[in-house]
C-alpha cells in the first residue's frame, strides 16, 4: 500500500517546451533556399536558424546544410572562375 500512495504524490514531469514560437525549421529551410539563389540571405537565415536552435535546445541541422551548400557553391564558383568557364564572364 505504501507504493500506491507514493505513486499518487509523485511530482509531474516538466512540461515540454512550447513549439508555437520555435522557428528553427523555418530559418533552416529559408537558409537552404536562399543558399541556392542568393547566398548572403542564405547566410543570414542560417545564422538565425542556429541562434533559434540554441534558444530552444534543438539541433541546427538545416542551418548546417545551408552553410554546406553556400561553401560548396563558393568552391564551384572559384573553380569555374579559375578555369575561365564562369557563365557570363569571360576574360
């Protein structure tokens, strides 16, 4: 009987964080989209995604993907420029 009383008076677990204001996914997806077409905005949204993820204790995976796409595009552009194959730009 003692265990039944203990179960009734056990404290409740802490409530889950409210996801209504969590914009981690939004910023991450916007970071990926803009990383493809407009890299400065991609960097901005990826940084916002990382900051939001830290605030809510989530993983900033989508923001890391956005940064990866930006770095990859930058490297490809350097290679294209160095080999004189950049579209719209001929030396």
